[in-house]
C-alpha cells in the first residue's frame, strides 16, 4: 500500500521556493501523520480532537493547520490548545460539511493528516503591558482559547484580560470545564452570555455585543481581539469602534475558503491580502476598506 505520510525534511515541509517566492516542489503539500488520542464532545455539533503528530509541530496562537481525512479531503482549522504543549495539539471542529462530518465520524486511535502551521498568528509583542479584550462567538472561541492560554502562561506581561463569550444556547457553550477555571484566574474577568436560555440557565441572556456594555478598560489603549461567525464579527467590530477602540488595536481572525494554504492559489484573498499567508489574523485597519470584509 502507498505510504500516505512520507517523512520529509524540515526544509521540504516549509516548501522549497524560487527566488521570486514561488513554491517549486509538491512535497510541501504532503501531510504528516497525526494520531487521534482523545475526542471530547463539546456540543452535538462540535468536537475537540487531541492529536499527536508523528513529527513535532510548533505553532503560534492564531496560526492554522490543514487537516486531511484520507479519501475525503482537507480543511483548515486553528489549533485551540496552548502552543506551549509541544507533543500534542487540539483542534475544535464544528460539523458543517463533507470534511468536518468525516472528522466527526473518526474514533480514538485513528489517523489524520496534518500540514502547517500557516499564517501569521497574534502579535504578542504588541499586547505587552496592555489590557486585552477577547470576544468570541460560537466555535470562534477555538483560536481564542489558544491565545488565552498563551497569555495566561505569561500573565505578568499583560495588565488584565476580559474574555467575553457568547453561544446560541447553554448547550452550545464549548470548553465548559475550562471556562469555570479561567474565570477564577487572577487578572482575568469572564463574561458569558447565551442568545436564548433554558430552565437551568441563571447567567446572562443576550447577544455577545451586550457583554461590551459597561467596559471599564482604557478603550483608547487596550487591545481587542474578535473571532466568530461573520455576522457576529461585523457587529462586534462596529460596536468596538463605536465605543472608541482604534482599528489598529482591533484584531480579527478571518475565515475564507482556502486551498493551498501557502499564498499560491489565490482562493482566500480579501482585497490585496491572502488570508492564508498575510492572515488569518488581521488588524481591522488593514481590511476595513475592503468591500464586505465580513462576508
Ligand atoms: C484559517 C481558518 C481557520 C479555521 N478554524 C476553524 C476551527 O478552529 N474550527 C472549525 O470548526 N472551523 C474552522 N474553520 C472553518 C473550517 O475550515 C470549515 O468549517 C471547513 O473547511 C468546512 O469544510 P467541510 O468540507 O466540512 O464543509 P463544506 O462541504 O466545504 O461546506 C458545507 C457547507 O457548509 C458551509 N460552511 C463552510 N464552512 C462553514 C463554517 N465555518 N460555518 C458555517 N458554515 C460553513 C459551506 O458554505 C457549505 O454550504 C477555519 C477556517 C479557516 C479559513
């Protein structure tokens, strides 16, 4: 049987490029093998997969990887675990179509393909000494979890973190155990809301933007980071700007259909930017002039 995951040198994995920056070998598109060590069912539609790649894969919070289900296809996902965990990584996947449905059918012990990491990640140096507002909607909390755990690892570098998270209903909240612990961390405030409560729910009810009322942060200086479905990103960003956040201090994790992941094919362009290469993390100031950036 053909070896699905041949071993390659680090240089081959990064891609051999011509002087003009074009990828000149196909090796770079070959995934490495990763074993599914554990599967956590977060909600009926969302699962977190703990993966152990055969070769170490270092990433920065906000970067993404391409996961392959052999015989089905590949799709981009942002690791949701801390980059400080070197042996394993977690990805949190919402079931929406072909690849994600196939992923949800896999069992512990089965293998997937993994290539990357790609993209830029969050510029942590720019966050030093500042108050940080993180706003997540639905499965958009996945990349933000990786960021949050990264910030928590060196919490003394930052002034304060306010994490705001919204889901449709209490059943749609992900990382329930983690959330409880995060709220108890020093210098961290956690605000959670659901669009619609149920009989047991005693927390806030309302859209995630309602969590941005009564902010006590220094709006002109603090950093805001947003990730979620397009409609949530749009209204959250507009509200942040309305409140006084600068577009330069407002970071968005953008999603676009992508194919190569390496800035070669052009599938994922927003204006002049490749989401896969220049993003997926962008400052709002970079993309605000693009027509319909949130579509
Ligand atoms: C940089 C980046 C990071 C990402 N990180 C994550 C992550 O951490 N977790 C995660 O769950 N997803 C993430 N996504 C989205 C994920 O890549 C897509 O959900 C996936 O490609 C869908 O593939 P599919 O074959 O299952 O669906 P397809 O068969 O391609 O699509 C089926 C249908 O679902 C719709 N659809 C596709 N994507 C979405 C979506 N995101 N939400 C709702 N409807 C959709 C399509 O329009 C289509 O109608 C990320 C995307 C990008 C670009």
